[in-house]
């Protein structure tokens, strides 16, 4: 990962403190239980970030996590010391085992960037899924739902930590682009960090075809766990 991500990882949980991880996992559990044909006991969370979903998932599954950012994995391991975490790219990893459920949440699938890498990621995740198992993907925006030239801001105001995160959204073909500008103030000083992000914009049919190509039957839940929808695949 770029050095900017290493610098901002330590503030990840504060930046996303608004997320209801417990509520999202409860909703996810209901979706899984409604579709499982046999009890789901093992789960791999791909792009697990700082391990906050896993903090709740581990109460119900023998769970493992995978992420490309070592700094976020360090936080996840500190939060869940009994859990196995793996450093890896969602398009090309091999953990040597299969799971009853594979999840990829918080729109992380967008970071694959391109159509070819989307197919690679789906095939890779599907290979880690037991026959009859479920894969749950929370998508990034479609091309029609992405709004370039919009400005976004988030602020944290604590006694010894001030953060202003500001970005403007852009689009280049089928890529969403945004630089997250962090102004971070601590008692040690103030620094400016720029985190460059590029996420692929995939049509719903493209997502469906990539999952079907990986040997999955696919359904779509419009609301999902956060309002961004969910693709739910069953390995045939």
C-alpha cells in the first residue's frame, strides 16, 4: 500500500465510528441463515480492514480475515488476537482451505478497479468457498450512481486529536477518483496527508456476470446491510 494509507490506518476506526458494525452483522446473519442449507460454521472476511465486522462475526463463526494493508491488519490482530489474519490481494490469494461463507463488505470490491481484476477476484473468492456455500459482496457505486464534482467532508474534534478529511469526487471513464486530504492535528504537530483512491464503477449486470463466471448462482438484495445493496452468490 502507499505510505499515505499506512499513515491514515491508525485513524481508520475514528473516521468510520459512525458505522453500525454490530447492526450490519446482525442483518448479515439473517441473510445467511435464510439461505444456508446446512449450518454455516466457517467464514472468511475479505478486505476485513481493522477487524470490526470480525469482532461481531467471531461470535457466530470460526472466522478469518484477509486484507492488503498490513497496518490495518495490525489493528485487526490487536482487536481480535485469537483470529487468523492474512495479508493478501483479493484478486490473487490462496489460503489452502475453503469456507462456508465468504464476505467482502463496505464496498471494498470497488478497489479491484478493472473488469479483468473483478473477474479474478470473484474466481479467487469462489475457489475458497465450499460447494453450496455463500459469498456476500457489498458493491461500490454503479456508473449511474456515482456523482463526480461533488465535495465531501468529515471532521473529528477530540481534545488531543483534530482531523479534517476533505475530498472532491471525479470520474475517468469507468473509474471513480478521489483524493482524501487529511489535515491531522495532534499535540506533536499537524500534518497533511493525501490518500489517492481509484475504484471501478461496475454495472449491476457486470457484477452478476463476474459472479456467474466464477460458478455462482446470484441474487441481489436491493437494500443490503447499509443501503448499497448486496450480491449473494451460492457456489454450485
